C-alpha cells in the first residue's frame, strides 16, 4: 500500500467516521427535539384542556346564575300576581257578603249561629256579641232566641262571637275570622 493509498484510506476512514458521528449526532438531536416537542405539546394540550374545562365551568356557572335569577324573577312576578288575584277574590267576597248581609237569609244565619252557641253552652252563662252593623237586628233576634245580645265594640264584619266565661271559651263565628281562615288556606 502506497502512501497515497494509505492517505486515501485514512481520509476515507476519517470522513466515514465523521459522517457516521455526524449522522448519529443529528439523529440524537432529532430525537431530543422530538421529545421536547412532544413534552411541550403535551403541556400545551393539558393547559388548553384545563383552560377549556375552567371556561366551560365558568360558562355553566354563569348560565346557572342567570337561570336562577330569571327563575327568581318569574317566581316573584307569579307571587305578586297571585297576591293581586287573591286580594281581588277576597274583595269580591266582601262585596258579596255585604249584599248577603242585607237579606233575610243573613238574619236566619245569625239566628242559627246564636242557637248553636246557646246549645253549646248547655245552660252556662254566655255572652253573645253582634257586629255593630247588625245593631238594628237585635230586637228581632232577641225575640226569636229569647236571649240578650250585646253589641261588640269591635267590627268583625258580620256573624257572631260568643264567650262562655266560666270555661274560658270563645266561639268565633265572625265573618272576619272566616275570611282570614279562607285567606290563609287559599291557593291558586
């Protein structure tokens, strides 16, 4: 082997070795870059998913808050309208009661209520109160029931109230109490 051949061979070996090392370095660098890319890509995806979940949750909470506020507003309006209708109904009831209280049937009702109170008392001392608006009916009712009636110092619209003092019993058959009971049980 001549010197030129040896140099040629040495040159080829060095170039071949350098090329091989270069290829290995480039491949290793590509692998490192690929790994870095995948890691960063994974981190970016996790961040994006976390942001997506966070924003989705925020949007859902905001939607629920708005729906809750709208629902409360609707409930408030329904309750207001229900109260208005209830007031209208009971105003109509009061007007009809006023008309009814002008009839003979109302006097018959007062007579029946007084009789029921007397029957309940079973001979005990009883004070029967009549509404001030029914004062003109007292003579006829006292005659029909054979008992003394007292005009109440409080207006209870109509009906009667009776007190059996010996047993601390109040018999409340007044229209105002009946209306309040009906209001408390009234639903639409």
